[in-house]
């Protein structure tokens, strides 16, 4: 964590300096617009870096004091197993063996560390863009880009070293494993439905999810609760359930005489704690169901409650479109 802490601290200092430069530029009429952009962008980057640094320092403090660190991200799967980072030990061996990339695929702590690294890299990207906005000259811009590329690369190299794998293995793993889904779920306070979990879902679970979704959409439309759930544009809600490749799906559409909405389709899962979960299959469905506000679960009167989730798998979009048409 020391390298990440150092990089984030340097980014905060650079952002603070850039804010001051932007404020000084506001004193000159010809530079006010660039100054405002630099000050605003740098202030945002400083806040993001400070938040990321707080998370990292919190973990280091917990480790140093012997106290409990924040609970690692739990991975729900069909067997109910929760995996956390630890040295891989071969059956019957006397000690740990070398970690392989495949052992980290569903490793909760490794995924959590990767999500933190990506957040730090995004903060660096915001800071880089703020500097580029107020810089001119090809050589200067090339130096800025190269400097931030090196900082981001160092974060990746450091994490790979901590996990005991090569940098290229980490990059390959992050592209092949559904780690971005876990990061999105963590940032939104949602849960995760894996393909294995979805495959064990029953028809009765799908019926319950359909009742939950229909009740929620109907309640929001009648209440005219958002620009999407607009009762002046749509008159009724139609919902159905289908199955694709062994996955149970539920979907709803807002009806009108001339221009109905698109179908919002969700993968159904029953979590190991017994909770029902639905995962939107695309960003549009996600934005529609949360148009009434940020939420991680929903329930209409006299309808079941359902958790919102990210689906950590692939789905045949063309097959879904054919069923929900």
C-alpha cells in the first residue's frame, strides 16, 4: 500500500497547487475561463484522491493496530462459498504454494484491491485531464501524459506484485473475469448475481421477481415519480418472464398508444441469504429503475422485496431481444 499512498499524496499536492494556479488565473480576464476549469477540475481530483487515500490509510491503520480491517467483498455463488485472499495451499502440503492468476479469479480481497486501484487510476486521469486543459505546446502535453501514464502503470505493477502474479497476468485476469461488475456493485451498494447463482434459480423465484417488478413499475407510473415513470406519456405497465440459456429473466415495458418504452429486462437470482435479487442486463434498464432515486432494493405495497444486483456474466442480447419484443 505504501506506493499507492505516495502516489495519491503526490496527486493531492499537485491538485492543490493546480487549484491555487486556477484561482490566480481568475484575476486575469483573458485567463478566467481556463482558470475556472483548472480550479474546478483540480478540486474534484483532490477530493477523489483524498477519499481514495482515506480508504487506503484506513486499511493500513487496521493492519498496524491488529484490529479488524473492513470486511472483504463477499462473493455469492451457487455453493454459498465465500472466498477471501490467502496463500494458496495445496491439499496435503505443509505450506503455501505460489499464487496463480486462476486462483484469484473469484478472490474477494484481490477484487477489492483491484477496484481500489481502478479508482485511484481514474483520479489520476481526472488530474491529467485538468492539467492538459490548461496546457499548450506538444512537448508539455506529451510530458504530462507520460508522467500520468507512468503513475498509473506503477499502480498496476505494485498490485500485481502484492498479489504474487505478473503484470500481464493481472491485466488478462481483469479483462476475462467479471471484476468490473463487482466494482460497480460495490460503488452502488448493490449485490452481485453470478451465472452459477442465476442457474440455480427456480421458476417460483422468477414468478416472485415478476410480481416484485410489476408492482414497483406500476406504483411508480401511477405516482408519476420520475421523468421515465411519466403518467402523461405512458398509460399502463406490461411485464413478462422468459428464460435464456438456463437463466430466468423478467422484464417490464411502459405502454402507450403510439410510443411505448423499451423493455427493461433483469436476470433473476436467489442469494445465499435467501434474498431475491434482480440484475439489469444493460445500463438503460439500470437507469430506468433507479430514475426515482438511488436505491439498492425496492418493494411495492403487497409485493415482494427484491435487491438490485450486477450480473457477473454474459447474456445473449439478440436472444433476449427476440423474447421481449
